[in-house]
């Protein structure tokens, strides 16, 4: 279990932790793109727009998993570094049952308040029916969406790297298969896309629970699933939640900023929303890979910190950040050269293809910066520095992004709205570097 954490070659340790997490995020991305691709086969921009408008709601549901998944990940990794196995077991059980309860609450609340939620998302008369269809099945699957996304993080902190990746790949593969069945064969449109998503998360949740039961039967002292083990105490709950909430707010505030963005793009019609929706899905490739790398390496950083190996921790952060920056640079080049061709995979109208291609090239400008921002955010989360990770999140999504969208829209209309992301990410990456440099000096 501790082999990967004690790997002497830091670059190799990063690859062993980061690549499976990136692969897992890549499979998530594939299902995300598959949703849009199969819906795009209907040649109905209003359906594509509905999926785009509902994506922030899905991300908000996933963010609840981050409270207990990412929070538990950080706490467990540090406890393992300190050899506190009993506390690890208690933390794991608290996170598991808390996610289950949260999922049930979201299901009930979502069903009762679906109308206002659709309106806030930016749905209009053209796409409101499709938006309702999507939201209905997403809320019904909420418990499994939360459990699946949270258990991925918890598995990584326990050293179950292969299992975490297999679970993600399994759920997302099932999602893609049933996207084809529900959307293409049965013609269920956005309802089919949402149902496939929820069913995929259900299957991955079952897989993770089976893995935990198997580990318990084999005598793994960190995994005991009895409800009797659900014995939260104040210090542990505070540690998990104080780290998890900033991690969750990253997704929540990102979703809020996307809702604001969708509403501004909606001013220019469903076609504009559809074009941006395709561009955003393509731009999710570097985003998700960067997130995968930073989240995969986070338990390694937490372990080094808990074990007092600060030099190795510092090396891991620097090497991971360089990898993330180089990866983003490659995607920037690809998007600038082939943005229009990538848009043509999903769209059929020539004007929409060229518009989406332009959007892809603009959004790609932020790709190199993601490696810096995501890695430094994960660094603060791994160390339990909740306030600093929260500052980065608020800076990005509230202080910088929303005003940038408003100002750039008034100056440059739709093009300015799209350009807000790379401008904000560039400024934020500089802020993150300054924050990390100051924190490193304070710890030395």
C-alpha cells in the first residue's frame, strides 16, 4: 500500500499516481463528449444547448462529493504518513456514509425544485423541455453520482490506484454504451443522455463497494464498512470538511461562473450557446487531464508532508507543475491548428462550425496556465491549507471571472465573453506562483 508513496524516484512516483488519475479523468471526459456527440446527431441546437446549460448543475452535484472525497483524501494521506491507521478507518467510514446521506438529500431537493433550477441555469422557451428531461434523471441518480465521485478520491488516498481508475473507466464506458442505446437507438434525446450518465455512476459505485468489501474480507485494517464504524468526532469532521469545502467550492463556483457565462452567451441565441457548448467540451480535454494530474499527485504531497519529507514534497510539486504546463502548451498548439476540424466532428452547420472553431482556439490560450493553477491549488488542499485554496477559488470564479465577463461583453460582445477565461487564467496563474513562493519561504 505504501510502495508508491515511498518510491525513491519522484518523477516515477508522480507518473504512478498521476497517470492513472489522468486516465480516469480522460474516461470521464470521453463520456462527457459522448453525451454531446450523440445529442448532436439529432441536429437540434436546442438539445445541445440544454446539455450545455445542465452541465453546471451536474458539476454542482459532483462538488458535494468533493467535500468528503477530496477532504477525506487529504486527511487520510496525511494520517497514513503519520501511521495512524485507526484514524484512517474512522475517516473513511465517515466520508462514505456522509456522501450517501448527502445524495439522498440532493435527490429529494432536486425533484421538488427542478423548475427554478432550470430557470436559473439559463433555459429559455427553445430548450426548457430538453433541460427538464436532462435534470430529472440527473437528480434521480444523485446518490450514485456523489458516491462514485467521492470514492475515487478516497481510493487514491488509500493507495488503491488501479481500483480507482478501473471504477472510473467502468462507469464511463457504460455511460457511453448507453448513450448510444438511449439516444441513437431509442431516440430519448437529452433524457437518454442523463439516464446513461446516472446509470454509469450507479455501476461504478457498485464496483467501488465490491472492492471495499473484498479488501475488508482480505483483512485490510483500513477498510471496515460496518455502520458501527460510523463514529465521527469533532476534530476529524472539521479536518475533512474544512479541506473539502474549499475543494467543493472550486466546482461550485466554477459552475456558478459557467451559469453566468451561459446567461451572457444566451443573449446571442441558442446557436451561440451550442457553439460554446461544443468548444467547452473540447476544452475540457486539457482541463480534465490537468485536474487528473494534480488530484493524482495530491495524496503523494500529503504523505510527504505528513512524513516530514518537505524536500521531496517540493520536488514533486515543481516537477508536476512543469508536466502540467507542457501538456497545456501541446493542447494550445493543437487547438489553434485544428480547432475548426474538431468543431466539425460535432456540428453540421458551417457557420456554427467556424464559430465553435474560433471559440476553441480562444479557450485553448488558458491551457498552459491550468497546470500551474490546479497543481498549486492541490498543494494547499493536500497540506490542509483550506483558506489559501479557497482564496484561489474565489479569485478565479468571483473576483476575476464574473467582472471580466461583464466588462468584456460590454466592450467586445460575444468574442469578449469567450476571451474572459484565458485572460483570467493568465492573471490567476501569476497570483498562484506568488502564493506558492511565499508559502514555501514561510515553511523553510
